[in-house]
C-alpha cells in the first residue's frame, strides 16, 4: 500500500471515481443496513463489486464499514456477508463490535481487518489484544490527545494506525453517547444530527444542531506523519460527494507538502552526517 493513505467516504456508487480523481488512495463505503449510517448512504453487495472494480483498476483500495449496532437477529447475515466480501476481494472491513471482529478473524482469509474508532481504543494493551486477534489496523479513538497517540504508537509500533483527519469530532465519547443511536428498519439514526427546536413563550424557533463542528487536521498533518500514522480518514458518507472532493484535495496537498518537507529534512541530515564522517576520516 502507499506509505500514507487518504481514505475518502463514498455514500453512493457515483462518488467513487471522482474521489479517486481528487487524490484518494482508498475509498470506504458502508454495507447496506449494517453500517453506522442510514441505508440510503450504504451500498449493496452488487454496488460494492462495481466499486471494487473501479478502485482496483485505478490502484485504489476499497474498505467496507460494518460498524452499526448489530442485533442478535442479524449475526448470521453479517457472517454470510463477510464471507462474500472476502471472496470478491475487498481490501478491508471496518468493524466496531468485539464479538463480530473476533469471528471475522476466523472467517476472513484474504481481507484485512480494521478496528473501527467506535470500538474504542485508548491504550496500548487494547492494541496488543487486537494485534493478537490478527487485526491489521486500528482507527484510533477521536477522544485521544496527540501525546496519548504518540505513547500508544511508540508502545506498539508494528500496527497500522488511522485517524479521523477531517470530519466531526463527537462531543461525547463515540461509544457511550448520551443520545440514542438506533436502527429504525435498518435505517441508522444518530440523534445529535437531527434538527432541533426550542419552545419558549408559546413560540417555536429552530435551534442549532447538537453535533460538533467539523475539523480538519491539514494544518498539523506534519505531527501525525512524524508519529507514524498511516491512514487519514475523511468523514462524510451522508453528504453530497461534491462537498468531499475539495476536502480530499486539501488533505492530499497538505500530506504531499509535509512529506516533501520531511524528505528534505532527512536528506539534509544525511548530507551533514556524511560530510562529518568524511571529514573525520580525513
């Protein structure tokens, strides 16, 4: 895979190629009815096969999110879908449930397993546990500070790490939100993103959404590159992909420029070290 990966969201099949053109190294989509987004933003197995063909033709990876609230009635469905995804050759599945992740490690023969940020990873002991299960990548919790991320990566350097580099950061903990997350006829609903109204003095007015404002890590991307973060995820499967395209381009430009700066620094240090060695030999 690429040394650094820009992972872009596709909530519809038509978004895949434009995102690739914008500079995405990988695309992630939700599996219909089993992701943490409404089914209108998910793809069917047939659509995933079509997306996979486009991605692989362009040397781009395809990741499948299975990170919704999986009920007892849906377990067999999930496991059958995992087998299908493994057979058709998707590059990775992103899972948020410990039990399903454990089962997937036995079912998936070719596909990478990624632990979703919704799984909750806050320390190196959890990372080691996931590594022992055969997990290839951990999407770190969005609640972690940079120094905590540094400590985790230094403790377990032989794991791939991904961060949410562009998108919404939950004002609660992702896993223990005070507001309900429900599957309503397989349509996933997050109530912080619903419209709210205030009622005062017999008057109803529109209120701001509870959801936090979106962030971008482009300005501090050097820090994450230096830490060894591999993948930089952009959120937005539920929005029009035309809104995502400039965000992909912005992040790509930031990573490219930061990589050049890093290469330039290393080249200079290597040159100085070589000059010092040559001088000492003389």
